[in-house]
C-alpha cells in the first residue's frame, strides 16, 4: 500500500492516483492532527561499508535497491561469520501498507479522502499512472458500475482491479464487500494468510494491518530471497529513542525497487501513535516512518499454522530476538543498538 491535499476538483483527484505510491512531500500537513508530534527527520543514507562492529557481530552481506533513498541503495548486513546465511539487518524509510484491514479500499471513497485508508488506485494493475482527470473519473465510474452490477467480467477487466490485492470468488467475481461502521469496503489480501480462517473472501485469513505489526518485504528475486527470507518470518524493528523494539512478522511483498513498508500497526508503534487513522490522507501524512532499522530472521515462519495474530507474531519474533542475543532480551537489544550505531557511521 501506499497523502495529499483534499481534492475539490477532478484535477486534484487525479493527483491522488499519480502520487499514490510515492512518499508524501516534506511539507505535507493535510490530515495531520494539530497536536500530533512530527516524526523526526530522516538521517543521511547509510554508507555502503563492509566493516562490522564488536557490539554488532554483523557485516555487509549485500547492497539492496531502495528508491526511497538519495543514493538508490542501502546496505544489508548479515552475521560476520557467514553473511550469506542467518539474520539480516537494514535501515530504511517505511511507507505504509493497509492491506488486510476491514477499512482499506472503498468503491464509495476511491481516493481515501473521507474514510477509506487507501486510494483504490493502489489496488489496480498499473495503478492510475498517466490518467488525465477525466480518464480517472471514468475509471472510478466504471468501478462503481462494476460493483453495482455484480462485477461482470467486462466491467471488472475495465476497472483494472488487481486480483493479487482484491481477491476473487470461485466464479471470478470480486469478493462481497465488508460492512464496517455503516460503510462498505473491498476485501484486501496479504501474501501471508491462514487458510484455516476461511476461504479467499474471508478477511480473517489475512494479516490485519491495523492490528498486527507487519513488514512488507521487497518484491521479486533479491538478496533477501536468495538468503531464504519469506513471508511469515519473524521481524524486529526499532528507531533510536524507543526503549524497546517492535516485534513483527513479514506479512506481504511489495515493489521490487523499495526496501520496505510497514503495516499501520508497525509504523504506528515505531512513531508512538495510538488509535486508528481516519483516512488515507492521515495515513500518508502521519504514519510514514522516516527511517527505522529492521532485523529479519529467515526460516522462522510457521508454514503449518501461519502466524497472523498479534500475540503469536510477537511471541515468535521475541523468541528469535532473544536467541540472537544469546538468551537475553536485554543483550539482544544492546546488540541491536550496536548494529544501528555501526551501520549509521
């Protein structure tokens, strides 16, 4: 998933679509709560170095592509003895993922200006890139017509809704909408799912971005996948200033040119935010993490019983973290802080 001024004209509505997957401008304030603390500015991109640190015990494993940085790349560190295997740590800006919630995309609020947590363009193949204001209005009109007519195949194809984001019923039609607070929302899926919780149209089978701290992994084939990182693996994230890390799970995959996104729950915890955002505007203006450090533990997923609830996610990540610290959570936290200090030098 992926904040803009409230659009009062169709031209501004088009801006929602064209910038939906890009970071908000530095001066974006629309939707921000007056008393909400502003996120700390992002530090300069980490240098690409191969030097480890005694307090960290890790060194450069590979360099990842990350379009969110000035240099377009970020170092990813692995264990000193064998950086080609074991836990990996990296620093990155974390954009926001809303999939798996009951409030993500709505045909009735396609731009997320009122109550939806995302712009429906982010659930469309090719997004809405290159569309004029009139073409965007037509895309949304077709989307409403497709919903109102029961998702016939021709209109569904014209809407360009992606089946990888908006799941389908066995007959190929879009899953029935979710009723939440008097509003209707589309079911949105995550790569990590527990089939025991229901069929593809059951929102309960997916990772709820509002409730569960989750990381969106870089998509495609890359240094992470080559080292066995998969959805379902344990994750630990931290920002300097926090007195404890956030325990999470790799819950989805995303763009190939960006290192990561965080669920609303993960980014909210890293930014010390509470409650739920009101809409997409607030998500983009208040829940983007300028920079965090993320520790991923390949091979820790539970394939038989995927961890999609917060309690199981946190327990598994904490166990992996404690093991990484030699049996002590305090030592693991000290080691994590040492790694961050070394990587940011």
